[in-house]
C-alpha cells in the first residue's frame, strides 16, 4: 500500500531539518571565484498587523527557486531576509491597538517570520535585520551625517504636502492624485522648516546609470520621466514700470526657462508663480497689490497636484503697474500671477505663447490676451485646428525683430532654437540651460516611529551634528506618540535633555523630526553582508565579496521612491571611495500582483484577502508555491483560483505515488503490470533530457510557469510505465526540488539517500538526446520559398532531396522545367536552381 502524502507532517519535519543543519547559511570563502557567487535579494517586507496574504509569497517563491537552483549548480548564494519596520503604518496600527509601536512591530515581525518559514523559503536567517533596531538605525543616522558633512543634507523652510490624518509631511512621491498614499486623506500645503537630501546633484548620473543595468524598460522610463531632464535656454525679460517706461532697479529681469526658444516671438504675456520673489520685491510698484495678495492666499490652500491639474480651469490675476519686455520682439507685455506655475520647476516664471501651448491658449482665451502665431506646420497634413493652437515644430513666421535687419522667418524650429538663443546671448539676454523635474528628497517626518535626525540646536552655536561616538540617538519612551501636528518627540523631556557638543550649554535641544522610512531602506542591502558589525555599516571586504546585488525582485510601485533613493545612496558611497560600483542592483525583476478571486486587489476592507495559513493547512506549502509559479508569467497580474491549486496538489500526489512505487518497502500493483519497450525507453529518455534543459533554462529566465508545465509533461509520460532505471526518478526529484522542496526531500529520503537532495548537483543533459527528432526543411526554387516539410533527424542528403522533389507543390513549380543545380544546406534548406 502506498502511504498517503501527508504534507502536515512532511513540511514541518524538513523545515526543522534545514534550520538545524543551517542549510541556507553562507560564509565568505576566498577560494570561491567571483563568478561563482550570487547575491539574490527580495525587497524586504513591511510587517503590517494583517500578516501575509497569498499575494506576498509570489516574489519570495521566485527567488527561493532561483537560489536553490544556483546552490545545486555550485554557486555561493547569499539570500537574506529582514524587515522594513519603521514608518507610518506601523505607528498608526500601534495607536489603533493602544500599544507601543515597538511592541506591535516586533509582534508583527514574529508573525511574518513564522509565515515565511512555513513556506519553506531558504533564507539565511543568521543575517536577519530590522530597521527599528537601534543597532541598525545607528548606521541610518551615520548615513545622514555622511550626507550632512558633504553638503548633501540641509534644512530650509519650504511648502510641503501635509496629511491632516497622519499629521505629518509627505514627500511628493507619497502623494497620489492629491491624497496620502497610505490613508487616502486629501493633502494640503503647509510651509515648514524641513530636512532635504540633495538628490538633484545626482540627476545626470541617475539618468546615465540606467543604461548600464538590466532593469525592465517601464521602470527605467518611469525614473527618466521623474528626473525629467530638459535641454533648453534661460531667457531674460526686462521688467519696467508700466507708466514711466523705466527699468525697475531692484528686479531688473524676469528669467524663464524654455525648451521652445523658437516660439519666443509669440510670447504675448508672462506668468509667475504665487511664491515668486518679484511680488514681495516690487510691492510698491504693484497697483492692485491687495487683489494679488488675496489670490496668493487662495493658492496656498491648494496642493501642487490641484494647481497643475490639466483638467481644471486656470485662474490668475494681472499684476498692474509693471510690465515685461519681450527680448525678441521688443514689445511690452503684461505679467500675470497664476497658481498653475510652480516655483519648484524651472524659474517659477514662464513666457506664455498661447498660439503654441494649450495651457497658455486656454488662459489667453479666458482673459482675452493676445495670440500670435509664429510657427506653421511644415507638413500640410499637420493643419492647425480652428483654435489656432499648434504645439508641434515647424517653420517660423512672424519672427523678425524690428529695425534689426535680422529675420528668422522660414527657418525650421530646430535650427531656429539655436540661432535665436545665440542672437539673444550676444545681447546678454539668454544662455543654454538644462532643467530637471526632480526635486530634492524631503526626509522630515513629524512622527515618532522613525530614526531620529541626529542634529542638535544650540541658542549660541546654532545647528550642530551629533558626534559619531554619541550614536545612536535612540527613540525615548516618555512620549505620547499620538499625532498632534508636531513631532511627538517635541514632548519628550528625556529626549531633549542634552548639552551642546560645541559650548556645553544646557540650552540645547535635539531635532524632533524623524527620518522618512525610505532612508532606512536605501542602504539595507549593504547591511545584510555584515549584519553584526558594530564598527562599520559593513566591512569593505564583505561588500566587495558580495555586492552589487545580482538579482533583485520586488514590486514596480517602488520605481521612483526606493529604487531611485537606493541608487542615490550607492553613488554617494562610490564618491566617498567606500565602494567601487555605482549601481546597487544589476538585474531587477518585477512580479505582478496576485489578485483576489473576484479580480480585485486583495484588501482587508474589501473582505477578499486569502490567508496563506489556511491554504498551507489544506493543500501544503509546496502546492501553494507551485501554484503561484504556475498561474502565469511572473510579471503578470493574475487572479487567484482555488480550483487551480487543487490541480497542482493532484500533480504533487501523482509524483508522490510515482516515486513511492520505487520504494522497496512499498507494495505497488503498477510494478507487476508495467511493461516497457526499448522504443518507449528511448522516447522517455529524450523527454527527460529535454526537461533537464528546459527547466534549467526557464529558471534562469524566471519563466517558472513553463518549467512546471514541462515537469508535468514528464511526469505524465513516466506515469505510463514505472519500470525504468532508478536514476530517472533521481533526476525527476532533483528537477522538482527547487519548486517543491519538502516533497523532494521526503522522496529523496524514501529512495534511501541520507544526505539532503539540495546537496546534490543539478543534473546535466545529454546534448545528443535533446536534438529534435524531426527537422523542418524549407524548399526554395531560385531562392524563393515554395514549400516546407519535416523529416527525421539523420536522414541522408539523398533522402531529403528526394522528398523535396516528390512534393506536390514543388512538382507543380518544376513542371516543364529542368533543374540546373540542387543545393542542400544540411537540416535546413533545399534550393532548386532552374
């Protein structure tokens, strides 16, 4: 009788074995060449109170299969796991539960760890980290000081995105459609003193580095667009008093950045941002100052997204009393203040060309401002529409300065851009420039559960960094961490009981803001290489041994946050001579979402979350792992289907019965009935070696669904007859092992082996046995394809030529013709020359 496949006993048994034998731990070895080392990394999880749902293990399963496969191929593999443990969700969860964030976070970590181990993932748990540990955020603070000392961390007053629900500032990347990405509350603008990292200093290098890494093109495109490099020119518009026609002395020019210098003759008004300094500088000149200031006050209540929303009607106020002079045409044009222009991009001022910009066109139509066409389409089919707003490039018209003897009329846009900038530059009114959409990274958070910013303020000495030997600056416990619009650390007496490191004054005070949790996750991949080092964030030797990360797997939602910030940190360390590489992740793979059975995203609020604990209990961890890999391509979104996991479970039971039949202690009726001819043995042997190649190739390419499909084909064929060499069963088990490790270990032991199946070498295939049994021959006449047919591998040239001549299609073409020459390219082409 074949014993039952009992996953509830088998899986915990082997998980304990792997842990007891430290199967996944790896140590550095100077005898292992660099080409035989691999760093395989998952984006570490945020341990929420809800625990894992069945969508979370998808990426972890993929990296586990790949890591196990590489180890069986003789590679040294570092495959660590840790916890992104700081941040708003953990703090909000703790407030809701009425307990300290440290207590709830550590409890959540314990649950996540239990669930991950339950699924049999081969992580090196000796390297486990949590960003909320003081031993970890010591080094997060060290990184802050490194940036600070190199002029890359600074504090300034700035308009920021404020979430009234979370009671904290959010970075631009954390605002989605005007709402907090976490709690969905509407964002408002506030002006606060905040800490920033100067990521803009690295804009060009962040762009150029994308060409050197193997990442999905959509992620690269998202980063390129977020950085938003634009080549153009800075053009100066003289400001003058509208009555006296004299230049205003304390604000002589209004400078704009444009990528369309070819349209400057069509600039009929200017627009400045409500925050532009010209307004405060020229208060005495502005005739309608009260109206302007009221408009500015209204603008402050809007978010950046609301201000730039293309679908909303644009508003503005003309600034009466001052005018600008178009440097190309010499014409006096009005200056408006409008909130759709932002100080954070370009110069905070634009030249408005309504004939060639849709936003300017709408504004001009609304306020009855002049519209002048200066570009006509080069192509007749590119006709302008009825509203006379053509945004493409073309041929210049109406572009001739008065009384200058110069004309740009008739020039193409590309050439005109260069010539106009050169002409204005000669007059000191223009220069070439590059601008970026990328902003400096705002890292201040007015919450408790984060790494404290290591800065001290002294009434006498000002702003001072905490000395390195005083790190870490630990979070205090005497805090009511419920949000009240300021950092909870403001209310801690113990935290602020500090002396000035410069003068020793007791009237010093710590910075009370904490760091954005993305600062913690920007360097964690370094710490895994040396997690217990108390003297460095990681030793140079261990960094050099393991890094950069070879394969990184995680969600695409981190494209312009974590992935950009981690690249930024890496480049800083490179500039400091600490590391010898500039890109942290050589290959990036994004897994798709696993949706609920109703096709929607799994969400507790929607009531459609599937708990992996329930699935493992009923079907087993191996079934869950294989089903998630079998659902479809890793990168695709896929809806969960319970029927599907039942089918995978039946496949594993089929494998169990197939191999158990070979156990000498098991009585199996199939053995006595099975007869196998030599021909069938050859067919099966060919299939086995093709499967070895297919599964290995597919694992390398992360095409796990097709690898599993091939294993199913093999098992179905093997099931037809069980009497063939025991080595065939061994090969099947080793091929299955990365996918269903618990089942593979159990079956390997049932065949009598004492050592783990994961100590075995990955099987090699016989090249001769994987060759196709049939070749497809293309038949040409005078080089033109007229037919094709299949013929057995090894057929002689005479047999191939005869079959080609005998083809009905070819005979029709050859009718009445004489073949002058027969050309045969072995196993590929026959060409008859007539």
